[in-house]
C-alpha cells in the first residue's frame, strides 16, 4: 500500500496543500524532539520528515522511535546517503539528485540502499531532487559536489523536472537547502508546476507564513520547513495554518 504517496497525490488532486516538518537528528535533543512532535500534532502537520544532508550523530533511529511512539503523523526519511535508513519509519524519499551530475547521488547511493529497502516494509517514494541556488552554498550542495540550479533560471528547472517525470520519478522536490538565505522564487515553482503533473515539494528558506503562502500560490503541493522551526518552534502553527487555509479560488 502506497499510503504516503497516495496521500500526497490526493492533496494535489483535491487542490489542497500539505505541510511537512523536517527534523534534523543532529539539531535536536530528545526533549526538543518531543516538543516539536507535540507541536506538529497540535498544528495537524501532515508529514514528519527525518534526516539531513550530513548526519554526524547516532540520533536518527531515536527520532524515528520517538515520533512513532507519540504521534500518528507519517514518518518519512529524508536521507543524505545510504547510511541514513531506519526501517521503523513509514516511508523514504528515494532521492535522485537530478539537478546535479554526480553519479553517486543520481544512482550510486541507491544501489547500496536497494537491498536493505527491498527487505524492509518502508514505502519507497521515487523523488527527483533538485537543488536551487538560494544565496549561499549549503551542506547539500557541498556534500553532493554539485552546482545548484541558478536562482534566476526557471526554464532550466522546468526542463530538469520534465526529464525526471519522464524517467518515472513520482515526486519532484525543489530545495534551497538548510539555512538558505532566500526561498525558491515563485517564478521557478510556477515554471515547474506548468511542466509536470507530479506533486511538487518545496523547501529551503521558508521562515515565515507569508513565504510558505507564496510557495503554495506558485504551485507547491507540500511545503517543507526545518531550520526555521528549530530556531522558532512557534512557526509550526503559523505555517500550518497558512498552508491549510490556502484557497485556490483566491488566486
């Protein structure tokens, strides 16, 4: 059963918007993790993404364990490598870095992970991952050794997304990376939205309800926020309300 993918697709088909809270295991202790997940429950967050480009500690499994024990929100792994797998989660974003030319992140890490994932009960979410230049080099671009898509080149992003969809990827994820100086432009989101039928996830640089609203207006189906909420947990409720109260007819 593709429960997570079906739910994301349902949001798009029903012209509703979803909110995913991204928890980086390196950036929270156990108490902070519990508090964030309780906030997510209160705000009716749709998905909990767990992971990051570089995980230096051994906290990933504990975050997944806590989330599964105190929340009914689906837990989706956001891996930076084949090492970042916990089979107790609900699903995994099987990220192919289609904006880059590093074969290790296009297919190499996937080969290492495939046997583990095949034996697991994790729902696999084939995802075209696209890094966008949002003002400074991020951990994701550094670790992957790739050049992000130029901020002001929406046509390039649209063509990459089209290729990803034609290859059979079922989600497109536009990401500015953790700590991005600015969010991905509405123009780029719009260009990608017009080019593909797959659901679009957008993250990076979204540190206010207004920026989240700009992204969904432009065509994002799922808003992903992590770094900003680590700094200000109260944003969970603000962004969730903004995303969930979005009405397409107001465009």
